[in-house]
């Protein structure tokens, strides 16, 4: 690891809520573009903030 990354990891070591971080970030929405990646990350944030989701509807999106 490089020195810069080690410095950041050391600073985060005692950060509250650090245990909540997961990776890779984002829901698997099947996208490939940067816009779709950003959307998947925001979707995961919304899902975590809003709690468990309702089951997907059969045939949704078709």
C-alpha cells in the first residue's frame, strides 16, 4: 500500500460508523456506463436509508 492510502486508513480507524461501509458500492442494476454506476450507488444508499424493500412485481419493466 502506498503512504497516502495508509495515512487515510489510519485516520479512519476510529471513525464512527466505519463498520457500515461495504464494497463494492451499488446495486447490481446491469448497467455499464458511469451514469448507471452512479444511479446504482444512489439506489443502494436509498435502500439502506429506507429499510427493506417490497418484493419486485412479476413482469416489472416488461
